[in-house]
C-alpha cells in the first residue's frame, strides 16, 4: 500500500485521525513530530527554543525522507512540513496526500494548550486568533491540491477517519 499522508494546519486532527486510520487500515502510524522527538531526545518546543526553527526544519526534512522511504504507513506531518516543496514532492512519490482543514474557531479551540505550538506561542491570548488567521492565510494554498480534502470542523476524529477510508 502507498503511504497515506495527512497534511494540514495545526489543530486539524492529523494525529488523532491518523492513529484511528492506521488502526482501521491495519498498518503502522508514523507521526513525524513524535519521530523527531524520539530520535533527538527532546520535545519540539524545546528544539525551537534551544536550536531555532531552521534546525527543526532540517530535522523535519530528515524525518520526511526516512518516512517516505517506507510503505504501508499512515504518516501525520506537522503543520509546517508542506512549506518545503521538496518535502511535498518526496511524500507524493509513494503517498496519497490527504489534507485536513478546520475553521479558525475549531483550530483555536484545539490548539489552546500553551507551550505546545511554538509557531503560535509568541502571540499572547488576545493576539492568538490574529496569529492563526495570518498563518492560515499564508499557508492555505499549501494544503490545496491534495488527493483528498476533508473539513474536520465539528467532526469527531472517528467520523473523519471513516470519511477518508471511503474516499481512498
Ligand atoms: C508546526 C506544527 C507542529 C510542529 C511544529 C511546527 C507548524 O505540528 O511540527 O510545532 O509550523 O505548523 P502540528 O501541526 O502537529 O501541531
């Protein structure tokens, strides 16, 4: 089986949907952020803090190459993985791209935990919506053009996973 690659903004449910989808397909779930954390023995927020975003993006690219060299995986990418066109090309080679989307309120609700999303955590509470809106505007086109797109707003992860299974 080709890999099933979940892309999408933070808070669109890539990890929770990916886990369920992998269970239903009977294949391994491969979360790029978790793989990076395991390999380097540090959390993503700590990596951003101590080494900066470019260092994280380089580790992310290594993780993409590693994952794309395998098959039969459900891969959850990070929200910024597709900023790098080469990452997209690599993942596409043996993967079906599934974009998950969500509206701003849903994203804000699902990403409300502080300290977990370094690209949003610079904004204080009042500005967080503005930060999400701006980043979504910047990135929206990156999530276009997937093989399958599913709006996850108001939908439980299981419902989204079922929808993807039917579309595959
Ligand atoms: C990022 C999203 C995060 C993680 C890192 C950067 C981004 O993943 O890769 O904090 O640039 O959007 P999630 O989309 O799983 O939160």
